[in-house]
C-alpha cells in the first residue's frame, strides 16, 4: 500500500495534532516534484512489485490540484505495478469538494473519497474549528456520491466536550440518512498541544466521562449493525462490500510505504 501526505490546510482545526501547515501560498510545482521523486525512489529502492492501494491523506489533500494527484499516481505506476482498478482514496474536506474538482479528481485516477464531515451540527463544527457548515457537508456528500457512487465514506467524531448521548445518536442517524455504504467513527482524542485540549485542561470545557464514551461507541456499533453495516475494524463500518482495502492493510499489519511530510510507513525490503 502507498500512503501519501499533503500537509497543507486552510486553517487549524481545534482538535488536530497532525503534521500540517497553514501558509499564505504553496509552491505546488515544487511540492509535486518532491512527492513524485520520493514515490519513485521509495518504490524502487524497496523493490515494490505491486501497489495494492493508494491513500492521499493530510493535511487537506483535496486542496492539492488534480494535476498533482495524477502525477503521483503516474509515478507510482512507473516505479511499480499499479493495476487498473486499484483503490485510490482521497481525503477531502466539504469546503474543497465542488463538482468541478470532484470530476477532475476522478479523471486524475481517484476512485474513492473519504469526506471529513466530523459532525452534522453547526455548533459542534464551530467547536471543532471546522470551516464548513452542516448544510455544506450534506451538499458535499451528495455531490461526491454522484462521482464516486458506493465509494464515498464519511468521517465522524464522537465524544466531543459537552456532547450528550442523545446529540451523538441524532448525528449518527442523520449520517445514516446521508451516507453511502461506509462510515468511519472516531472517538475524539484530546491531544496535548491542540486548542481544544487546552480548553479542557483549563476547565473551560468539560472532559467527556469515560462511561459516556463507552456507551456512545457501543450504541453506535449496535445502530450500524441494525442498518446492515459490518464492523470490519475498530473505527470503520461498511455494507454491501464497501470495505476499504487500504484500511484493511493497516489492521492486517501488511506493509505500506509512506510518502510526504509527516508520513510514515512499515516496510521491509
């Protein structure tokens, strides 16, 4: 598997501790050249015979141009075997997924989208520092499903400071009415160094009780099972065979190559 990081964002979300940069401008031609060279170098040095999946993470990789995505995929195909139809996932924010960009990403070789919805409640989105609204998230998901039918995944966060069991249940039900056949549910981790963790540590926001977090997780598993979803790894749920090949490679402890700033891999040549 191949995991590529595009580390640039338009703003800092209050909970995110990933390697990321908010800068006035990005020299994309230079970044693209580096990603292409690193992809070629690592695949060739590792004598990788076949790439089983590709995942563009970040940061916000949907801010990269489709030209960059296509160039990296071409580099991977030139340095190894990238079979036709290989799963190629792009992480996307609702604010950078208009129909014209979605069409261009599909033409570049992307065939699966993972949308960082995180919440369908405007107050929660504001708490998280997201730049989209719930309405914009819904519109982005609906647009994505037109270009990636059956292969559009939603990311949601639960266990937000002050979030009730009822509020989370409503969010999950709303997502079920909107989603395709794949959901990723992540318990919010309060990472030191983030704005949200600092607020909780100061007592400005309540820390979610552990029992509540457990109840949220278990009730979510039951709700999704009743809706026909298979719980195929800790945080991911799929139905109608929409399991992510790339996600499974992590949980099966398979090898993968990391490319880009902040990326890591697990590979033994």
